[in-house]
DNA sequence: CCTACCGATCGGTAGG
DNA sequence: CCTACCGATCGGTAGG
C-alpha cells in the first residue's frame, strides 16, 4: 500500500511538470507515464482517467497556498520592512519558478476554472504566520481589514510579474522599476 | 484580393475564439476551419502552418492594447473620479469577457511567451487618450511617474480579477469587496 | 504492472 | 477552394 502511494505521487509529480510546461491537452498520458517510470496503461491502476489526474494535481498545487507558505518565512521588524521583504521575496520566487502560476492558467483556460472551488475547500484554511504577524503590526497600518491588505499585497506582486510578461523583457525601462510599484502600495497601506 | 483578405480575417477570428476557449493544442485546424466556413486543407492557402495562425492572432489581440483602448473611453472630472471609473469599467469588461486574458495565458503556457516581444513591437505605441488625461490631472496626484501609475492601475485591476478567480466565487466575503481594494490604490496615488 | 491493440483524431500534403 | 489521403499520436481497454 505504501509502495502504491509513492507510485501515485510519482505520477502526480510527473503530471504536474508536464501540465505547467505544455498545458493539459498538450501533455500525453504516455509522456506522463514515461517520466514516472511506467507505461501509459499502468496509470489506470491509480486514476480513472486523464482529467482525474489533473484534478488531483491542481488541488494539491493551487498556487495561493504555495504563496502563503512562502510568505510564512518572511521576516521584518516593522510593518514596512515586513511588507517590503514579502513583496521582494515573492516576486523573486514567482519569477524564478514561473510554473507556479502556469498551472492556474491551464485550469482557467482548459478547465474553465471548474476545479477551483474544490481546491479552495480542500486546502483552506492555512494557519498563516504571515497573517498573524500583520495582525500584530496593526498599529502601524491604516484602518484596512487584514484580508484586504493581503489581497492587495498579492495583487501588487501579480501586477509586477504579469506586467513584466505583458510588455516583455527589454521593454521595461519606460514602465518604471518594481520598487516604484511597491512604493505606491506602501503609501496606500502604511500610516503617516 | 479583397475577398482573400476577408477570408483570412474570418480564419483569424475563428481561431481566436477557439484558442481562448480550448488553448492552442486543444484547438484543431478542422474546428477552426469549420467555424470559418471552409475545410481544413484550405487554411493552408492563407497560413503556412498552425503556429503561424496563433502568432497572427496573438499579435493582433494582445490584451494590453484592448485594455488601453477600453480606458480611452473612460470619463471623469477629477483624478479620483477618472481613476475610479477606469477601475470599475475595466473590471467589468474583463469579467464579462474573460477571453481577453485567456489568450495571454495560452501564450505564456503553451508558447513560453515567445511571441510577446514581437506583439509589443508591432502594436506600440498606442496614442492613448487616457494617459493624456492623467497627465493633465497631474496636480492632483502624488509625485509618481505616469507609467508607474498606469502600471499600478492595471495591476490593481488584475489583482481584483485574478484574486476572484483564485479563491473562486462563493468564497469572496471574507476577502473584502473590490471597492476596498480600489481605496488602497487611490490612497497610494492621490494627494491629501 | 505489462504488451498489444482499438477507434478517433491530429497536422499536414497531393493533386486537381 | 475541395476530396482524399498520409503517418503519427491520442485516451482508453482487454487480457494476462
């Protein structure tokens, strides 16, 4: 039973890597199986069909939870420092690991987002150190509900990264540096 | 010659609709052709291969330019009013027409973003009424470069929409209303 | 877990 | 612009 479980995990990991690189329909069961060290037919010992594999991968790898987990390791003495570090750290992470968002894009385009509610239901709520820290620093922050702050923070990061993609590298100069974007966000969030 | 051109446009429009709904590999030449009223083989009178169709569609429909075009129709007496209207209008538009971003997601995942530089080069620069208006209202705005402001604005809208997708409808209550997000942005941008 | 195979569909070509 | 067709590959099944 434990050997079956580990094989299943290998299939999921292999499928994840294929899906984020080539999309759902672009990833064949034969390729997924090969990377997991088995033949395509053997996948059906673990999953009823291809879509069930995607479902399992997406629920496990919904990027919101990877993001909250990264945020948990961010340090900072003041709210400004904590938020600055959070933005820099996450932007770094998402840029060096673009697959994190790719899986979500595949879900939105090829699955019409139909697995999102289930993924949220299964994974929620994460016990977040980061959110706890923000609560402790509330006195430094304008009167904004913490969830709105978190949402705005993650939004700022997306804004950074997606805009970079939008206009492509090499066209960035005229659009301002990331730190300028962070400043706008901090000015909206912090007191004084 | 003009009849050939219009047929080519029909193919592009048909391909666009397929790509935003099913991705690149999920859209077959037969289906694209059928929706354009011809047979698959006839597509090759207009394009050398499938990827050339995608290239042409993406360059024509890069969402940044659709977004700037929508912004051009936004009105407002004060900077606050203009920016508020811009955010509401664009959020509306992107939510009722989600395909606008889908094409970009397909490019990022299945094409590894390789057509983005060409799309920007071909379409730039758009003469933007909206950016002109912002310049005229500069006295109401903090000392922020206008491109940074535009970028931050578009980012706020993405943040709204993508976060909605991330957490799925039905889970929105605890994460704050869109207008609260807009407030954070405006507080970071406007004077006083 | 495998080999062997199914019908369906794919992108693309030949030839008119 | 079409019909007819190519080899390759797809998701999935039979049977062991």
